[in-house]
């Protein structure tokens, strides 16, 4: 269990460094309402950070857009031929 806590602490540090204060607070609010969406956003942010594609701090507006894109429902229709 200790290792999991360490991973969470490192993840929180990285996110705090990558996000503006407002974006970090928004992610925290989303986590309290929709933990799954917050986890998806964290994973996405960490992936782009690791790949070197994140050049600047993520603003609150960018965080809103990321959350909007991740929360869009994708409807799949199965069609019979």
C-alpha cells in the first residue's frame, strides 16, 4: 500500500507542476464529482507530458477543453446488414 501512496504523491507533484493553479483546482473539483473523468484527464496529461508534447503550463481554459473532450459520449450503433 505504501508504494501506491508514493505513486499518487509523485503524480500529484507532476500535475501541480504541469497545470495552472486554476486548472489544478478544477481537476480537484471534477475528481470529487466524477473520479473516473478526473483519472482519464490525469492519465492523458501525464502521457502528453511524458511524450514531450506539453510545452507550457495547462491553463484553466485548456483543462475545460480536455475535460469536455473526455466526457463526450461516444455512441456506437450496431447495424445489421
